[in-house]
């Protein structure tokens, strides 16, 4: 029976969270900060593990040296709070596709304690999981199947996001809180992002497409380019729903007309301001779903003209793409759902998988490399037929050889790097008949920006 408590110490203590416990915690904007602050505070809680996906909010001390001595963090997706701890060996990187989190949580990891953010209940006694679902539903079922405990934090400012709810009978304890949800500020797109977005919209966005993209300068610019193009009746199936997509819904461009439902699906919701979270509240145009549904390759592939737009840390001349790490053991973010959507989009009727990224990092390093860093985790490998776009143009690898891949990808780099990469290709015996590429006026698979935009 659901029990209401008034202080987090009543439920976050060593009598309930015993040694050997495996906790699963809501993440992103639904991070239960009130509960986690008590977990930080209570030093009697030791020898426990905590599974999480991108914990946000005022909980930096959760990854301090002292706290990490008591709590073993198993981080599925890294973020600003966990990044230092992970790369200094104080936290573990839990490698999972977003689509696979629910299965691994329920069948292999089997957490016995769940810390979850909720909103509600509705008239049926059901609580919304708010702005994050991913693997939480599976974690709750796992806990209840193994005589575990579900502790809910009901933040007065959490929206009641429709789609995935849990009945009050699945919650053991609930505590009320009231604080602002973490925000994802919108950065205005620069000229390079705008160029990339123009090419995406002009070449690939047509009436009736289904969209997936996230947060950042390129998604913001893509949204504006879609509006400017005047397309209609788009659908949304995405892992992350943010303000850029909200703009398309509000303008009537997203109708989900060609999907088998009339609402957009996502598993994580983030907003740039309080008004964005208010917009999600009881909004039937968007619904939350577990990540094994939103990110299922088979379900993505069944969507009409699925256009999946993702970014990356780098790409090499073979077409290997990486997005979670800078080198083998320096984890920046996580595998996430990129592979799910890239492969699902390719199998979709009329679908296109896209990696859109600037050619250089903010500090001027090229993202187009001769080889991927040794031991890196790749989110797409060279045989994956992924369209790659930088501010210099579009490369389509479909139907091309390894050497043609290399030459086309080299042209995505800024001019100085491009010349170095081409020289390497032409001088290397590893690329079959690469010397012939020197004589080609048109590079196979590559279309320069200037040719696309007049």
C-alpha cells in the first residue's frame, strides 16, 4: 500500500537501502533531486550500486570522491556531473543501446530499489512517469517481482506527460517536493549549422516524413529550415523531444497523419524553459513510451520516410562513426539510441539515416580523421549506409567502394585537412587504385554545399 512520507530520511536510509542493493534512478529532467540529496547526505548507506541515464540537476556531490567510495555508479549515459568521475575511474560505464535498457534491466541487472519522479495521480490512481521513461518501467517491474521497493518523488512542477503511467499499487513510498526542473538552454545556430540544416531540408525533408533528432544548434537550424521549406504532415518518433520539435507541432507542420496514431512518441522530454514543461502537461499530441518501444529498430523501420538526424564526435575515412567517447577509455556521453535510429531509418520505406556535424570541434580539431581512435566504441561502422553531412557538403556512401568512401569523406573536412587526407589516400597502397581518384572531376557520392545551395 502506498505510504506518504514527509522527510527523505524516512525512506533513504541504511535500513531500507541495505548493503548490496542495486538502485535504478530516473534521469534527465526527471532526476529525483530531493531523494538523491539524502542519498549523498546519509553516509551510513554503503556498498550499493546506482544505475542511471544522464542525471541532471543540483546533485553534483553524488559523484564526489567521498560519495563514490560508498556508491558504485553504473552510468548508462554520461553527463556533466558524472563525466569526471567516470574518466577518473570512480564510476563504471554501462554499455547499452537505449533500445536494450529495459531488457537488460529486467532480465540481467534486476534492481531491487527504484527512485522515480512522478506526477499525479489521475482519477484512476495512475501516476505519470513525467519527463523520462527509458528503462524505468522495467526497473519498477523488476523491483516488484523481486520483493523490492519503489520510492517516488512527486515534484509539484513535474508535468503529467501522457502515454506511460504506473498504478499507485506499484509505489511503496511517495514524498512531495517543489523545485524547478533542469533546463536545456537553446543555443542559436551558427552559420555552419544553418548550412548543414539547409542541405538536410532541401535534400531529405518532404511531406509526410517521420522525424527524429535531438537538442543542439543543428536541430534548431533544421527546424527553421523545415518551416521555411513549407512541408506538411510530418510525424515524430524520437527518443528525445525538445523545444525544436514543439515548434513544429505548434505550427501545425507535425500532424502524424501518415503514422498509425495521431501523437508524437518519445521516451525523454527536455525543455529550454518552464513554459516548455507546462506545454507537455496533459498534452495529447505527445506521449511517452519506454525506450524499447521508441527505439525499437523494427518499429522505427515501420515508420514512413523515417529521417533520423544525429551528430557525432568523429568519422574516419572508412566511414566508422563514434559519438560516445573521445578515445577508448575517455567517455563523453553514451551510445544512447544513435545506432537504433540509424539502422531503423535505413530500413524504413523512403527513410534516410543522417549524421550531421560540423567539420571541426570548437577548439579547431578536425572531426574527419584518417582512422578512428584505437579501441573506440562505434555507433555506426563502415558498412552502415549512413549519409554524412558537414558544412562543406553531403556524402552518400551507398553503392561505393572503400576507396570511394575515403575520397568522399575526405571532402567533408575543412580545406587544409581535406588536402592532407587526400594525399594520404593517394599515396597509400591500402586504397585500391586510389591514384585514379586524382583524375576525377566529380567525387562519387559527394555533393558540395555550393552545388546544392544557390
